[in-house]
């Protein structure tokens, strides 16, 4: 990674182009969240409409998350090899097509298939957005601007709840209301694709694969003039005789990450985190309509209560804005996880409508302080050349856990009630608090190049500066001089 590129990006003040990019990514997140949280609505509505069995309900809920798991695994390496922007737009195109297919599905089996295929595109958008914004934004503004993108994105959660409350009892133009939810999600994907020219490729990524001229041109689009009229700086990924570097293969990437004690610890930490966070992050949104139905509320009332409590998602995202750059992010994650556990226990045991709504609002609001913090955090603790790969590998575990979650939690809800269900969720959130609190590095306000050591120090090749992966032909035997969460000096 060319130090001049990184330093100049960190020195930029946010420009109108930065804000337009954040807004466009936020819109992509809006419709991605819309699609994800549509699962809970579909589970409640289709169970009532088609008298589904417990297994069929779980399959409706799980199908999109299985697709998301596969999609995240596949696209992680693609984004590190071919660019964040291109792969993110491709993922949006996939879910746009298959959401439209879901709208015309004649039976539940085809709905399940369409949701699985849409999940191939839905899953990658969040980790791609995290890495893309982390790459593009100056260090001092990274948390706040990413939180703004997620604030826009999480407006999609109450939107799906309110639209479901409005259209599900109706049949506009003779089409079942739940089918309109699919069409709205698909139309949103088309809008984002129409705005694709507002997005630029990450200069950090361009420099990491040796495309320094393009990195310089993109920097100028972002408002940097310090390199005007000078020859592009030669990045370390660009070697004599080749004229350009290349992204590492999957095997090289895994080997480089696993040889570093620092990154082994971070991968392990995020593995535990993502295995657990699906229950706290998506467990509520997916299970809340079913929990309310189990408490005896009609499908219309449960959708109304869900829509009201879902308002906490954007409210919590707004709440994170003044906190995310002032409070160290690892401790913000820990505090939010413990607060979610407490409000979830209250929601599960509540009997009155007022308590249900207030506990639900509290849970969803705090969960978005949690969500915004970890989405910024997970992209800060891995190096540029492997950022999407590392985030995707660990994040994909949350998708497969979320896919399994209905098969675990629906029987718990049916057999033991909502109190036990949210007690289990509270346990997973406690594990998260210990995991991040004990193992996580500090990142708030630090440059990415300070947070991340050179992978060269882990035996991947000679030192080429912080936050890089050298060409595969480099000498693999350079020892490291120290082992810490900061940069590693190479002798």
C-alpha cells in the first residue's frame, strides 16, 4: 500500500463526492435491510395464509440466510481481486432479479427457492459496504460517515414493517399484498443500479494491486490536489518488470492471515463474534412477529407492533452518531450487547402492550448502536489487500448461524415460550461482550495503517509497508521483530 495514497486519503476533509457516495451506499443498504427483514414478515404472513408446518416456516425464514452465507463466501475474494465497487453492484443486480421472481412465485416452494437465490446477492452487500466505506473515508470521519450510511440503511427495517402492515391485508391491482413487498425490494435495487456512476473504486484497493495511476485519478475525484502535475507514486504492489501488482490468491490470502499471530487472534475473535451475533442482531427482527403471534396477538396486530418496534433501528443508528467517534468502538460494542440482553429479556417476559412496545423499541435502538459499531470495527482490523476476504470469511458465519436459527428458536418458542427464547439470546450476547472486550484492539480515530501490521512480518514476504500483501514471488522468510496490535517493524 503506497503510504502517500493512504496518508493523503486520511488527510482529506469530506467533500460533496464523499457524501454522495455515502448516500448511495446508504440507499443500497436500505433495500438490503428491507430484503433481510422481510423474512420475519413473510414467516408470519405465509404461516397464517398457507397454514405452514413448523418445518416449512423455518425453511421460509432460513432460505435467504443460506443464500447469504454462500454469496458472502463467493464474493469476498472476488472483491479483493476485482474491486469493491464492481462486485457490490453485481450483488445488487442478483437480488434485484430474484426478488422479482419471488413476487410471481405460485407456491411456497418457489418462494423458498427465490429467497435463497436472492440471498446470494443480499448477503455480500453489508460486508462489501463496510470494507468499501472503510477504504474510502478519512480516519477521523470513518465511524461517523459509515454510521450515517447505516442510518439511511436501517430506515428499511421500519419501512418493511409499515408497508407490510398496510399492504398485507390488501390486494392492490389484484396482487397479494405480500407479493408487493418483493416488487418494492426489486424496484429499489434498480434505483441503486441507476446511481452506479456516483460510486468510485477504492484508491486504497487500486494502489494495493498496483493500479496507481487509477488510484491517483480517483483521489482527484475525491478532492485531493496534492498529487496534481506529478508522476503517480509507485506503490509497493507494483514491481519492476511487471508494471503492476496483483491481488493474492485465496490460498495466499489465508496463509498470510493465519501466519500472523495478530490476525489469527482477530480472525478467531470475529469468528466467535459472528457465530453469536446472529442471534442477537437478527434473532429479534426475524422472530418478533412470531413471538407476538405466540403471545396471542392477531397477525395484523403483530405486524403493527413489529413496525412500531422496528422504528428503533433508525433511531438507534442516529443515537450512534455522536457516540461512534467519541467512545472507543470495542467498548461501545460491549455496552450495547449487554443492554440488548437486558431489554430482550424484558420483551420476552412482557405481557402488556405498552411494555412490549417500549422493550422492543429499546432493544432495536440499542441493537443499532451495536450494529453500526461492529460494522465499522470489523473492516478496520484487517489490511486493505485482504479486507473484504477477512470480513467475508468471518461474517459469512453469521449468515449460516442465522439460517440455522429458525430451526433452533422456533421449536424453543413453541415448546418453552418467549422468556426462554430471549434468555438464550442473552447468553449469546454475554459471550460477545467477553469476546470483544478481552480480545479486541482499539481502533477509534486511528489510521487503518496504524491499526494493521504488515502481513510481510507474518512470513508472507519482505516488508512493503503497512497494510499490504506483497507479490507471490517475494521472499517468504523475513522475520518479524515484534508482535502487537499496531504495525510490526521488520528487520
